[in-house]
C-alpha cells in the first residue's frame, strides 16, 4: 500500500491536530476551507480557500487526491459520492455521512439495528407537535443543519410548541441522565477496530453545563463494558472507516443510551494527544490509510478543559493566565491559532495529566479560574 | 511577556520537531536553510532558502524576529552577535555557540571550570603530534568543523600520526568506557533549570556501534546523581538559555566524564516526544520564550532507534517494513520528510515505549531487523 495523498474538507482545529499528527509519518495533506485564516492555513501542504459545501469546489479539490476525509460533517456529499465513483477513497464513507447529517436517519438507524437510544418520534413540521403532547417533556431536534447545541429545543408543555422547528425533525424523550459518557472508536478498511477508554463529561453542580472532561470515566466495569460494546458494535455494523465518536447517556437506572455520533475526531478526545499512547488524530490517519491501529491505553488519568472566548470580548485574542497554567505540572494548553476571539468561540483546549481523578478535577478547576481569552494584542503575562 | 516571533537557523529534522511542538502554543516560526526541500519547508510559517553560514543572509533573516534560535550550531555567529546588539533575543547565546563550535575552547572551558572530562592536549598542526607520543592512544580531534563522527581520528601509534589533522585541534586520551550516557537539560532566562532522566546508548556487542538508546539508563542512583549534577551545574555555569545535550562517558572506574555538548535539541532526546511528559522540543521553546519549563518525568521505559539509509541505495526513499513496525504496540516511527535516501543518511527515527528495559531492547531489535530505507517509490508494503 502506498501512503496516500490526503485531502481534508475543513481547516479548523480538528484539521490542525490531524496535520500535527501527520508530521510523524510525513503524510502529504491539503485542506479546503472557506476561511483564509482558518487554523490549518499555515500548516497544510496546500491550503485551498473555498466552500466545502459546494459540489464543484469539493469535486475539484478531491479529484487529484488518493484519499479524502473530513473534519466537519456538513459537507457536499454528492461531490464525495462522485469522487468515490471515480476511484478516490473517501473515508468516512459518503453514505454514512449522509445518514449522520440527518438526525432522523441517524436515530432510525440506531432503532432498526437494535442500538439503545432515547425514544423518539419523527415530525414533519411545527404543527404536528400538537399530536405528541403525551410524549412531553421532549427535545425537538431539527433533522438537518443543527450544530453545537443549535437546532435543539426543549418542549416541556403545549406552550413551548411555538419554539419547535417548522421543518422535518424529531421529538426525543428527555432523559434524566446520571452521567454523559463518550467512547471514541476507530476502524480501518481491513476491519481492525480499537476503542479508547470511556470518558466522562463533568457538569457544573449549579449551572448544569459541561465543565470539563475526565478520562477514564468513573463508572462500574459493567457500565464500561456496555459503553465499549455499543461503540464497537456500532462502528462494526456501520462498517465506517476512520474514527467515530459515540456520545452516550448513562441513565439513573444504569442503562447506556446513544445520544449522538460524529464520524471524525471529536472534542471529547482532545486529551488523547498526551493522555493516550496513540491520539485520536493519529488513529484517524492510521485508520483511513489502512495502517495498523495504534495502542489506545493510558498510563495516567487525563482531563480536558475547553478554552472559550470570554463573554464581552470580541477582537484580536489575548490569553490571560496562560503562563500561570504552563507552570502547573501536567497542564498543557493547546491553542488553535484563531486570531479573533468571540464570546464562547472555541479558541483552544487544555489537556491535564495526573495520577488520580481528584488531581485532574483540582487542576481543571484552577485552569477554569485562571485562563481567559479576552480581546487585545496577543500577549502572555509575565 | 509577548509570545515571540521566532526564526530558526536550519530547517532539518530538529527544526521539524520544533515546528511540530510549536503548534500547541501557536508560535509563529520561520526557518532558514540552504536546501529548498529541507524537512521544514512545508511546515514553517515562512521558509527562507539561504545559507545560515552567511553573515548577510542570517542578519536579514533575523532582524525582523523577536527571537532567533538554531537547530544546527555551525552558523554565522558574527551575524547573531550583531542581531543581539540590535536587541533581538538570540538563544542559545552567540558567545556560547562560539565556544561550543570550537572543541578546543569547549574542552578548555570544562577544565577551567572543574567539569570532569577526558585529559587532553591542544595541538596546532599534524607535526606537533610527534611531541605527544607519551599520550597515545588518543583521539585527534579537529577544533572546528567536525560533525557526526567526521574530524576525529584514533592515533594509537606513531604510525597513525599521518592520519592526524594539520590544523588546530586537540589530542584526547582514549577512554575505556563502560557506558555512553546523555542528559538533556534546559534553562530559561529566569534561571529555572530542568533536566530529563539520564539515557544510555546501547552498543552492538560485536560491531561496537551505537545500536539504539534506552531511557532511563541502567546505572546506580549514585551515577545517576553524578550525571544529573554535571549537566545541571554546567548549564547553570554557562548561563545557557535553551536546551543543552550533555554526552558523557561512564568509565569502568565509575567516573562520569563529559564527552561533548550540543546547545540544542539532540538525537539522544527524540524519544522524549512520547516518552516524557514534555518533549525536548517543547522544552526548548518554553526555555527560549521564557515560559515555565515543563515536567520531564516518564511513566514508561522508552527507546529510540535511528532510521538510516541502507547501504547500497541512493535515490527516492522507499521504507521497507514500516507497516510491520506500526503493528507492534508501543512502536512509533517518525519520518523526517527527506525525499532522497543515501547510505547512513538519517531519514527518521523510531520511538519505542514499554514497561521494562527488556521490552524496549526486544522491540528495538525487531525494528532494527525489519525497518529499512531503500530506493524506489515511497511505498508502504501491504
């Protein structure tokens, strides 16, 4: 097998970390992104400015590649299918991207193939919600186009129906969950499958927002086995090539339900860069290039805190507290090279390593308190 | 402290690994190298083709930078001194590069400051060697310009004198050493110092050539303390900013003697990329940017095997056995992106991780047997 010439649709932070991992084996990788200042623009072998949603742009970008992959799933799939027909390897496979792009198809796939997931009903428009008052409280989710919390509305009562989407979507039973878990799993074309240890999102006790991630999750070995089996069986059933992130709920009754999946390296796996023997980024490259998958074991506990643009600041990013964080043993900031900060924009993340869960939680709390992204000149305090 | 705009003199593999590490904190780094296809050419923010030995080229390259560093020490020092005078930070400092470039000054520095090193005598030309027959067997070393084993001749008898250099050099007593050790140590402008665990070169029992490296070295805690103290005291005495590699001999009598030093990331520290919490590359960047130094601890044993061009092949590199190596747990090849192989050219290295020294040695032997660089099209076997 020749090492393939790769094209990535998208040039954001996930692409950036793929490019960093690609240096080890000297993969030649081009990126396509509409933003000329995207995270990958100085690192890609060739950085092409253009829309990954446009058929012709994607087709032209892909046709001289051996292999095309993605770092964002909202791309032009018709073009990927055309490239696939013409002999370009496209991983993850376009028909799987089509299914994942549409939450209605995704949920129906889980149900038809016996994968546990919250109960749901398909809806065609807002008015139809009136027929499902027996199903409330439920989340109304837009079938296509939702992203990062957008396209989801809680419908608790009839009064909330006006918040629902007047487009094809689904109503999903609200789950009273104990924990939110994630498993990242990879598969190569030979069918080799390897998964990373299950991780856990830690919520703020009052605000009920994800605060940080800890690996491994604090769960019984029985729950760990359940979560691992779901992820491994799912990637095997899908026959997906690449990395698949499986987000799950652990219910108060000890059930593990699939929430959503992403066919690419994922926010819940950033800490694998230092925390695990092989990172999710290296694993994705190994998988799509049909190389043996790497060891996913970890010697230490790890954690991950997102670095978000602080509220009230918009403009050239200024990192406050970076030097203080660098001085803490086992605390490793990673910045995405975005010049402009906006409230809640993902500007980077911090990986935390330690010898106990408590150590991770303590360091995560310090990082959350110290590290801020404000606006001003790029500056590290002395 | 503002994060500095950095220029690196040299664009080879050490530069490549610095650039890879620099992605985490989004350092902006340009490289200068005479070879337009050098390892860094696709990764640097700006890759400038030109000689790092030429005053004007180095001066022009450096004058718009906040900070200039090196990945090779044979550079134009006059230009670096001029830049330093004009307010550019140059780390390691030019006067230290001048001292290290000349083995005569280097050895004299060790001696005058009480650092243990093999006995030596300065020589001005070949004829002078006749005055030192009482000192044989000894190595005759060229003062300036020696590199990677060049510029060194063993003078065992009067008959060998004709092999000596007819230029300023030194005669160094041949040491009957037990082991060859190395310590990589870093210092930032604030004076903070951190060292990596002592590593050991493992020699082939018959050929007496370095076969691979193992970390940590198999030495008593007393010897470990000696080696660490020498490296830490040396960088403190020199007040060097950046990473310093200290190569040492452990004699059969239990003495630790400095062999040579290199003021930059070094071949004996490649395995720190995965083997240690912070790599020598990240540490160099932290040191020169006056950031807190990172944790150097290791959770596992590690090893490093150089990937050299096989004898008898010259031309486009073809890697044999790469896929087999990737299939071994804890074996991580790293290629330098050099398109052309030549006999014994450093084309990459392999980092090995494991739970015991024996595990490292076994895997290193497999890698040495399987992985070859021959000439032909870039190809991974299936």
